[in-house]
C-alpha cells in the first residue's frame, strides 16, 4: 500500500499525525499502523498533549481535531453527523458543532476565477459587486452583486486551488480508511471504507455547483403548489461548475426568534409549513433537502418561507418510501416481526440475529402500540430505532440515514420555533394517503401483472449452468408449468376486477334505494333494486367459483 504517495502526501500525513497526537489520539495512530511510517519520516511529534484538552470527552476532542485538520475533515465530520445509525447522540451533537473556520479571501483574489467562469470581464455582467462577503466557507465564498439588468443577485465562487487540496485529502482518506479496516476491529465496525466512499461522492458533488442548481430547480418544481414557499432561482446562463449566480432574497433568519416576534410573524404556522414541505419532499417526491437546519431558511413577510442551500439532498426510491411506510405502520400496529424484517432488509447483507432483533423491536414498539399518530413523539421513536440499530451492529443505507438525520434536525428546528411542535402530527394526512395508495386495488392489480411478467422473463432466461438446481428440484421455474401459472394469475386478476365491479353495483344500488332514485314505484327505486339483484347474483356466482377452485387445490 503506497500511503506516502508523494512528498506533499508525506507532509500532510505528518501534519495530521501531529494534530491527532495533540488531541490524545496516539492510540488511534498505532491501531492504524501509522506510527512506523510516520517515525520513518522523522516528523512524529512525541510531546505530550495539552492536559486541558485531554480532560475533554473523546467526541469533543475529535471535533477540535477535525476543525484543526482543515476543510476536508470539517466536511467529513458534517457527513458523519448524518450517521445517527453509527454514532451515539453525544457524538452526533459534537459533529453538528463543527465550524468551518475559513478565512475570507479578498475579492481581488477571486476575480480571476469569476471572470474565467463567466468567460468575459466582470464589469460586462455586473454593475456592482460587494467586496465584503456575505458568507465564507472552506469551498466557496459568497458575495452580493447587481447585474447590468438591475437584478440583485448573490454570486458563489469556488476558491482557487481548493479542488486540488480536497482531492489530495480524499486520496489520503482512502488509504487511512483501508488501514483502519485492515488493522482495527473496533474501527472496522464503523465501516470506514464505505463511509469514505460516501463522503467522496458527497464532496465531489458539492464541488460542482451545477449539481446544486439542478437540485434547487427540481425541488422548486416539486413544491410549486406551495405559494408561500420560495426557492431562489439560479441564473443558469451565468452559472457553471465553479460559479453560481442566483436570485438574492432578503428575509429574517429562522433562528432569529426575537426578530420574528418583532415582525409579528406566526411561529407555530411557520413550523407547520416547514414540516409540510419536509414530509412532501421525503415521502411523496422522494427527493428532499437533507440539511434542514434553521440557517438554511429565511422567513419572509406573510409567514412565507425561503429555502436555501441544496448542496446536500437525499433521494428515496418508491421502494424505500414504501419500506418507511411499512415500518411506521408495523410499529403502530405492534407487528414486531414485520418491523424487524424491514430493518434486517436495510442491513446490506450484514449477519443479523433475527430472533434477538425481533425481541428488541418488540420492546420498542410496545412503547408506541395503539398510540395515535398525533401523540407520537417522533424524536423519541427515531432515537429508539437508531439505538436499536447500533446495538445490533447494523449500518443503514445512506438514503435512510440521511432521512432520519433530516427528520431529527427538522424536529429540533420546529421545536425552536414552537415548543409544542409535533412533526409526526403534520405527517398524519400524508401517511394515511400513502397507506391507502399502497393497498389500493389498482396497485394490487398492477403488482399481479408485474409478477406474471417476471414469470414470463424466467421462461426466456438462458439455461442453468451444470450443477445448478433444475426445474422441479427446489430452484428455478419449470417452463412446462409456466402457462398454467400465468393463466391462474390472469384469472385471479380478472376475478378481482369482477369483485370490485360487484361491490360497486351493491353500493350504488343501496345508495339509489336510500335516495329513492326514480322511477320509484311503491317508493322503491327500480334501478337500485335491479343493481342489488344483479350484484347479489354475481357475488353468489363468484363465491361458487372460488369454492370450486379451492377444492381443485386440495
């Protein structure tokens, strides 16, 4: 393993080792097997650490170490803050406190990068650029500006040289993750290689501002029905991978409670609206803002909300959203085995002691059994689930981990605005609609059709390899029976449609009788009587057919 790849990597390794030693992580270096190569480089710091630092908890010391290591490691900590399935609450709290201590650059140092991204001189596009930055981060710097057309905008420009620095750090992180996985059983349970892979993907996407622009545009389209929600428009003609120009929005920061009260704004209403947006993004659209902390929201007059910063988003497939609904339903109905099956399905092939998992899930769901959705404490529920997942050594899929972290963040945001805020209560109508959709007859019919197509696909699959299970030997499908199975599925689907039409006839007939729909001799609706008779005869015939087929299967 070529850990010390270049002279620059060697110097960086020594810097990181010195910082880890300073904060009392010398044991970690030994576990990673780094002590020897760093000693050979002649730069290992042997002096003892500051005793005041050593009195801090491990998580707090790690936070300070990550901040001192620089922007890449601050970003790493912010990604780790989303892994509520891996780290206990006190560690998550420290990761969330990570501060990007980047110093602002004079705008004149950024001007060449802006003009290179625009492909023309700055004064041909902007009438004015504020040299005092609105915001400073490790990757980018944000300045206010006024276009030649008179539009107030903000420009976000990637700092010169930051991409090369980050890619160098990512290369080192790859090597460190492999060392951690190979040399430390304790560190291996955190799945460092997978975490760094996830981090690399997240940070690489964050370096490309066009991805953030596409995220913002997609969320704007999905939420266009909410007239009280604003997503800043990105000027795509002026934006690129290293420069983003977007609409400037003036509002009150969501965490400035005194200013919200002074402006006469309705904080409980704002919290409910934020929850409504979050639930729609996650459960209905499957594309959600993964970092909904107060700093990413501005409050506008009329209790309107502006949502900012779409660098970190989460995606949930239809299957994932279905699993989330099944998990919530299983908890509320005390179906422990079903809930445990969903969690085990998220284990990504990790060994699971299923009976023990079911027992622990039973302990959790017993706390919430029979509880109305409106009374469910979502924060406590998510905390119990993530603790259970950690205790069983499971690692959640990235999309589910992002969703859980987003919900926990939003719960805290809502309670900041309104101490009586209940996130799950705002989800109740949407969850009920999703459950109805899941068990809708149309969806069931479509599912049966898809199963039939799967059977047809198996029939046309290539022959099995020598030694593989043959048809009739417990594996695969015997093509000789395919036609019969497909026919049975089609008949079952047809009978279901007949049953729905029969039920509709009976209900319609009953409503016509109750409403005395004419013609109505003897005060009885004739169409209603006919529909009831037809529905009764048809349902009798369907029951007879079902009984006959049951005898055939015996």
